[in-house]
């Protein structure tokens, strides 16, 4: 008898350990997950399930808490759900035969959202169920993205006509733009519905694809629309991401209501000021996306500039409220993911220039190290940045290259933090050996910038900013237009500012002398075209 009691205790301990392991496992899953114990009739047929454990994700999906569900049967816990749907689900979870786990899958509509439910027996009395969000994939696969198709119909139809004219082949005609007959997956009377067929179901309202705060389309809609544009080869095709600067700080200092008010105002401006065929959507908490069909790179830059001007009034001219990053497919179609990656890259890089951004702390740290070691000053960087803006404007350079130039004006000599102070701040002339050491600063700066993903493009410009037009510069002795344009511009601007401000080993020159020196070195040290333009700006007193 005692041995039987000990044996039972050991079995119970093993069961408890097993349940603990399962519970910990279920809690870690990112998708919805529940552990169920079958309730059988006298003849062994499953008639219900007891909820052993439910994870946080599934609580959110089902609008239930652990206290409302754990320990109860499925029919008790989900009493507001459709009884027929619950019975169908219970019936599908058959008994495992000879201990073999049998998996079951079904598509469900839960409160109007589509999920795939998968279940299998981990043990004879332990059924694991997983609920995975397939809302977007479900409609993409079964209903040809009905809502985006209707909204984009005009653009897609016009694009189809252009493609037909270009290819002159009837079999290349894209599908018509008339909306497909789609399924209504949101049953307002039943919180739970098993989806079996697409026939006889009405088309849903596009409010399902709207952001509740701003009224704009949501991320799901924007992604489907962008993929549809790509599938239909709409060219040119541009996107713009609009990131709200300092939203976290606003929420923490002024409250979330103030942050929400700003988001609503930004959404209203974007929606009112974009073109008729453009799509404006809320991409995430502090970011919006613009889908701009038939917009070239120049078009999207103009649109972004116009929108920034209108958005600036929301928080005053002294606060840069948004940062735009954009990407364009011109002659060749690019994937939706590729366009998004490029736009996000420009967002990250531009954030380095914005004082409200946490990423700007990287710049501040690097500059503080440079200013502590050398004679380089913030005023020197500011003057160079201002001069670079004027040159970029006259050359009609892209916003991206202008951002690169501004970063370069601040960080071109960042490699000097790796040069010994005794050489860097020596009041007299340097020896040849010291010259060789200080020439390493462009390579050191390159390596430093390479460690910051958003500065990788600028790192190439840092490396080349001491190359010469005639090919006698360092470190790689490249010449002419082999030298990146940004490096050629910064070389001229840096030389001029150093001449008029002076250094410890040389006093400042007059403006006239500095201009004469630039002209003398044009074609040897400097790009002659950049020198000509820069001298014109200086003599016209534009800068």
C-alpha cells in the first residue's frame, strides 16, 4: 500500500512538472496559444475541453483574461461565441489514435479578424492550439485584395492602358480594375466563425482598413496597395515615409493626448495636401507613409518640401516636426520591401541631423570628442554646412546628397580623434613623419563612420576628402570625377574656411587672398567647376 502511494505521488509530481513545462512553453509563444484538456463522455467521446492555460497574446485576441477562462470549459468561457462554431471546433479535435498526434488546421474569423487555428495533441490529455494572424494573407490569397483594388482602380486602369500601348500585346493585359466579389469575414452577430467558402458573402466596408485615431488607411492597407502597384508595374512609383520627431518626448512631457493631437493634425495636413491619386496611411505609432504613383524622384522631393512647409506651422518654425525618407522606382520595378528599406535608410540618416532625435546623440558624442582634441570648432562646421547648402542648391543636388554634405561638414575630420595630441596641436610646422601620421586621419575617420550604419555612405566621402583633382592626394591617389562629388565640394569649402579663420601655425587670410588661392589650385588640388561656382557665390556675397 505504501509503495502504491509513493508511486502515485511520483506520477502526480511528473504530471505537475509536465504541466509547468507546457505552461512556460505556451507563455513564450508570440502567437496566440492555449493548452486544453479534453472532457470525455463515458464512451470516451470528446464533448468539451477544459482550459488549462492561455497566453497573453490569445487573451488579447479573445478579449478574455486568464481569470475568466482558466479552469473553465471552452463552452463556459466562450459563452458569448456562436455555439455551432464552438461545437464544430470541438468536433474537429479528434482523439489521437495510438498516441499519434494528429494536427488540424482551420481558418477562423474572430471579432472580424482572420486567423489560422492549428491544434495537435502533445499528450493524450493535452491539446495545444495556436492562433496565427493571417488577416492580410487570407484576403491577398482568396480575394485578390478587394478593398485596395477598388481604391486604386483609376490608377491601375490608366497604367494597364499604358502597358498595353507600350507592349501592344493583348495577352499582357492586366486584370481589370473592377473590384472582385469578396468575402465578408466580419460577422457582427457571431464573434467566432469558421471560414469555409467565399461564395454568397458580401464585400466588407473599408473602415476595417482605417486607423481609429487619424481616420487614415492603416499599415495593412498601405502594404497591400504598395504590392498591388508593384505587381501592376506602375512606373515611376515613389513612396515617402514621414517620421514624427520627438513624439516620445512629447508624450512623456505633455501627455499622450497632446501626442495624439499632433498626430491628428499631421494626418489632416498630409491627407489634404497630397494629390488625388496618392494614398496616405498611418504606418506605425509615430510614422506615416505616402504612396505616390507616377511620381518621379524629383516629384517626390517637391511634394515632401511642400508638405514640410505646411507641417512646420504645427509646432512653430523652430521645431522640425517631421523627417521624410523616400524611394523611387524609375525605369525598373523594385519590390515593395526594397522601396521601404531605402526610405527607412534615409529616415535613419536624416535623424542624425535632428536635435529632437536620439540618433543625434551619436553625432554630438563624436563631435565632442573631436572638439576636445583639436582646433576644430562647432562654428567651423556650421559655416561649412551653410556654404554646402548654397552649392547644393545651385547644383540642384538631391536632398539625400545635401544631408550627406551636412554630415560631412561636421564629421570630415573625425579621424583626428585617433591622432596624438602632440602632433594635432603642434604650433609649428610638422615633420615628414608627422605628416604621414596625420594623413591617416581620413582612414581612421572612415573606420569610425563605418561602425554607424546610418553613416556608411558618408564614410566613403570622409575617406576621399583629401584626394586631389590631379591624382596626387591621399589615401588612394584617385583623380578627377573618380573622387565622390561630396568629397570634392567639402575639400574646396574646408580649404576656404581654414584660410580665412587661420590655424595655430598660420594666421588668417583676407577673403580676396583665399579666393585667389582657390583659383590658383583649381585643376590641380580642386575640382575647377566647383571652384568656379563657389567663387561666384562668394563674390556675389550670396554666402
